């Protein structure tokens, strides 16, 4: 009897979750947290100019972070509890802004943003950059269902999209663009999203 009840629970939950498409859920999430997400992107870009790095929360409680710091020759990866003194010691060592990084961590934790990173890429108008943010799907966690992530891509200038809202490679090519193998969809001219099984 318990097995039948469990199967029924999974089936009903799957139907309920399918009522909201990933596109609508992702767009609604961005609209709800737009001001804070945009601020996170701004703060991160300012900090990245001082020292290239990415930041990831590594547990569900959002109290442990992995910091990947890029130097001219190598990448260093450190893991800290967010209130650990070693975190500030490491930031000082690499000339990073302590107050700004603490602000970034606090803002990311507030909206459950699990990861942020910068990507440089070549476009038809030359080298460009974008900021990636990853947010773990906040819907109910079902047994045997792997987690999904909303990936936001912040571009530094307006992008081109087709009539269905898919990101294009450029104005002339009119070819659907994929980033890390995923199709991205329009939220606004500079922000796109995808839903992925991987946070990065």
C-alpha cells in the first residue's frame, strides 16, 4: 500500500510541476528578483575587474563557498565557511575587495544564487564578455529526479533573438546560438536564460 501511495505521489507531483513550463518559471523568477539579480551582476563585474574569480555556494545551507581565483599562470580553488577568518585572509592575499566580496556573498545567498562566473567570447563585433549566474530550481525536490538550475546570462550589450525568443549568434547569421551546449531564451535585450541539469 505504501508503494502505491508513493507512486501516486510522484505521478501527481510530476503533473503539477509540468503545469508551469521552465520558460515561464524562469522568467517569473527573474522578474521577482530582478533588482537584486541585476545588483549582483553589477557588484560582481566591479570585483572581477580587480581580480578575475568565480564564486560558488557548495552546500544547501549557503554557508560554504568555493572561490576560484585566476592569476596569470594558474587557477587557485579555495573552500571556506562564509564567516571563516581564512576567507578574508585569502582575499587580502590576492588583493581582492573584502567588503565588496562579503556584499556579493550576502546578496547571492539572499536569492539562492549558487554560482557566478564571467565568460569572454568572440562575437562578430569582436571580443565580448558575459556574466553567468546559476540558481537551483526552487520547486519541490522529488525522489529520483535530478535537480535543475536556472542559468542566467548577462550580456554587456543587446543581443539578437528569433521570433520564438531564442538567442541568435548575431544579426547577420540568424543562427540559434548555444552556450555550453544549451539554447538560451530571451528575458530582455541583455539577459537570457536556460534550464540545465548542471549549475555551470
